[in-house]
């Protein structure tokens, strides 16, 4: 599938704080920890726990969240399909970054080894 402009706008306007509890639930249900989730988010965005909590408390949109992030240069190694979209074909940067995060959370929940999730060579 190809994201539409409307889809991209909807993703950008979603608040990170509204999705974050779902990420926590997803990974904890599969035996992973909130700390591991934070490790994955930190790897992708460069945010420490304090900054992450501030962004959650401020109820920032994904657009603001990713504009403040320092995206890991290895994020481009995140490929595949998530939510019906092939990540490497997504043109909109915010939508692509949200799907990067979704894919990392999915891999964490699936029990993938941390070094694989973090694209350690």
C-alpha cells in the first residue's frame, strides 16, 4: 500500500502519548520490558528517559516528536512491511519514522535479539 496525503497528515497529528501505552502493553505482553522499549526508542531518536517523559507529558504530536529527534543513521537499515506498508517505499519522512518505530516495537515484541533490533553489525 502507498500512504495517502490524508494518511500522512493523520499520522503526523497523532500524539505520541496516545500510542506509547500501546507500545508498552505490546512488549510487556510478550515478556519484554519497558526498559527495553526505552532502549529501542533511544536508539532510534536519541532521546533519554527524561526527554521521553517530557514529550509524553507535553502530549506532542508524532510530527513534533520526530522533528526534535536525532534519528539514528542506521535507521535506514529498518526495512520490511509494517501495518501493510513497505517501509522503504514510504516517501513522507514523518510517516516513515513512525513506521520505523512501529517496526522496532514489533521486533521487540516478537522476541528478536536486541543487537538485531538495533542493527548492530
